[in-house]
């Protein structure tokens, strides 16, 4: 569970270092000239709508897993490793600050 939290946090954080695309130099070209300083992406309306429809079809949450966890918590049978959770939260905090 803690690993899932870390994975989610890593997916949400922006990339800290971007790989640069290697292009062959042409005669008379100036390095870096004409190269945009930021990346941009355009998503067509059709692709955007299709993505929204696919997400609306099924929830991104495993309802059965959630039900089992809720049942275990209500019975007092869900194992909670407070030390592990605390460490994961502190690691995530440190990563965000770095």
C-alpha cells in the first residue's frame, strides 16, 4: 500500500530532468537556434472526448478491493504499519522539497 502511494506521488511529480532530442547539425546552423525552449502537445477534440468516454465507462477504482479493505478495517483486522507509513510520507515530503 505504501509503495502504491509512492508510485502515485512519483506519477504526479513533474519530470525533474528532461532528455533532449539529438538532431544532426547542418552546415551553417547555430546550435540551439530555432529550437523551442519548451515542449508542447496538442490533443484533438476527438481524442480528448474518446478518453473521457473511456474513463466514464468504468471507475478507475477497484470497488471489490475497496470493499474488502473497508470490511477488514471495520472488523479491526486490517494491518497498519504506522512506522512504514510515516517513513513513506516523510520520503515523499523530502522528494517534493528537493
